[in-house]
């Protein structure tokens, strides 16, 4: 019994060490979750396309969800670390990373994000440049012109960063904040005029350009209306001419009957006009106009095709030869492009505002933006 107090003292001294060992083994067996659970911030790591991490650079991030927009202006920390406070939802993030020593935006990025499923995000930034331009017609600035831009690369969604639709200001000028480096085609149009210009963008540089617009050719509907009016005028003129040539009725003398002239009766009847020649000429004019609107050898078509990859250019040429639009299944059969690859390239052309995709049952119809070619 004399050893009992000593044994109890030994157990009391040893119990904290045993508890510490149990806690350590439990913590080692329980691995931390790969994604933080529940509400909390979104951890973002900014990485440049060359693999380096920017530190101490100003970054602007626009988060859009369900029509609502939040703007974050932050400074990248060590290894490009950033922290965003976002509630649950699906977001489209558009970001720019800028070196204040350069006149243009140096890097841009765009990505889709779902919270809370994704709370750790790597944001890859690609080289970009900026464009300041003006719209002119006859040497005068054109306010409020509609603008479209198409670039040779789609590293990031530049339409989301600069806005899905752009208009020239009341002074006739505009600014694209961030576009991929390389060649871009900027097009401007109003109801009566259109024009385009090629711009070469360099990283961090601010390029300047002028879009010279010229009057548009007559639209197909205008040509058809004019031909229809001419056909009506021609029919009326022929009717008046044919009735004016009718022989006068001979007056019979007393006791005599007026001679009946079968030939005269035929001449007095108005002849029916055959509208088929006018219809044929109208159809020929419409076909010629449609073909000229999508002339692959024109300067505008060459400018657009010059910004595309080989497969995208093949798709655009096929649409041009098909009158400007075609079903996805038809393109897949004619061009022998796998469905997944064809859809990826069509989506890329849609982001560049060259093609409009229209759902058609389980299929879809791709239609060229005529303003870029007319």
C-alpha cells in the first residue's frame, strides 16, 4: 500500500502527456478539407501566363451574377494572393491587372465561379493592350455609332471586360480598356454607314485608330421594293399604251349596220401583263446582292478572316458561301468537323461578335453578322 501514493502521482504526471499524444495522432489522421466549407471569403491566386506571380500590383475585379455587379479594387499580395467576399451564387469574374507605369492595361482575365462549391481560385492573367479610337465619316466625327471588335485570340472574354455592346460617345470617340495582344478588327456602323479598321495591340500600350465609315449599299429589301415599284409603273404604262392604240368605233350610216371588226375588238382589250420577267430580274438582283454581301475576296471579309484561326476561317467561308447562315448539323457534315470541336469554334466566333447562334430544336443555326461584311 505504501506504493499507491507514488503510483497515483506518476499517473497524474503522465496523463497530460498521454492526452497531448492522443490529440496529435487525431490531428494527423484527420486531413484538412481541400475546399473551405460553409460561408467565408474566396481565396484567389493571381498568376501571369508565363507562370510568375505578380506582387504589389493593382487589380480590378468585376463580379457579375443575376444582373447584379460588384467591383473590387485590390493590391496583389505575396505570390499574387487576393481575398474576395462573395455570397453563394454563380459568378462571371472579369479582371484587369495593371502596371501604373504603362499607358494601357497590361493583363486581363475572365473566369466563371460557383460559390460555395469553389472557394479556392487561380486567376490566370494574359497580356493585353488598350485602344482609343474615333469614328469618322467624310472627315466629321460620328456620335453614337455601334461598335464591334474581333481579335485574333480569345485568351479572355474581352466582350465581358469591355461590355457586350459598345457605342461611340457624343464626341464620336471610344475606348476599349483591355483587348488581347495581336491583331484586332474594330467595326463601326449606323443605319446608313459602316466601316472597319485593323489595329495591332502591344502589351501595356495604348493604340490609337480612326474608323472611316462610308455609306452602305442598298439593302436587299430596298432593292426588292424598288424593283416592285418599277414593275407596277411598267405595267401601268403598257396598259395605257395598249388602250390608246385601240381603233375608234366606226359610225354606221342610216340603214346600215356598223361593221364588226374582230381584229378591232381584240385590240381594244387590255392585254394581260406577264409579271414573270420582273420577278426573275428581282430574284437575280437579290441573289447578286446576297453574293456581293459575302464576297470572300472583299477587303472587309479579308480583314475579318485574317484575325481567325484556320478552322474558324473555314467555318466563316462556308457560311459566306451558304448565304450567311447554316445549321450546325449541315456544317458538321460538309466540313467534316467533330461536333464538340465545331461547337467550341462556333462559341468562339459568337464571343467575337462574328456569328450569331440561334437555337433550332436540338440543332442550332449559325448566322454571320452582316454588318462586318457589307
